[in-house]
C-alpha cells in the first residue's frame, strides 16, 4: 500500500476543498487553485480531512495514488501559506534590480536580462544579490526559479553564477591541480 497516498490531508482553518468528479478546487486566504486529477483516483473530504483512494493495487494506480495525494497536499499548503524559493547571485559584478513586478539581472553578459514573472508569481529583491520567488503554485514557483538560474548557472571551476539558496556547488580543481600531482 502507498505510504504517501494513504495519509490524510489535514485542512487548515480557512481552507475549503470542493470536489467535482475528477476536478478539485482548493480555496484559501491566498487565493484559489484548481486541478483535474486522473478519473480513477477518488478524492473524498470530511471532518476537516481530505483522503485519496485508489481502485486497485496495480502499479499504475499505486503511482497515481501517491502523486495525487502529494499534488493535493501542495495545493492546500499553497493556498494557506504559499511557497518561497530563494535564488542568489554569486560573483563580482553580479547584480539584480527590481523594476515594478519584473527584475533585471546584470550577470556579466553583454546585455542585461529582464525576467517577467508568470501570473500568480511575485518576485522580490533583497539587497542586490537575492531574489525571492513567491507564489501559491509550487510548480510555477520552481519553474520561475529554474528559469532565473538558467540565465547564468554556476561555473564549476569558480562557483560564480546564479544558484538556489543553500545549493552547494562541487568545484573542479582545474589545470593547476593536475600539474601539482605530476
């Protein structure tokens, strides 16, 4: 039995779940999210708890069971608390500026790069090298942070570039390390 899928989802105060066949809508203080799940998965609610059930123990149904429960739990967390992913710029001359809802990156390219957030995503600049990506949809927050990181990924020799907060970069030794060994 799926250990993830069988866990009930506790609904925080102020969060309402509406189930209409395979379409589930979650409303909370931060907004509303709707998602269509596989029709084989049965989503039921009662007593402040949402439960996901599967019709059989087939491999496909076991996989969908855990996936459905995880996606539904992320929707509940998103509308109640929201998600934040922090991206940091590391390197001399690497800067970020806020211009309205957009941010402008100066990362030692021949031009500056403007990042426009998707709808429902908020970009907040702290200092001149941190960007907080906020939103209630976990997938969109991660996608936006990944697009920002892709502008200038960390260099494996120097460590300069754009990385997620707390991400550790394993640096390669370079040419001089090879000469020292010989």
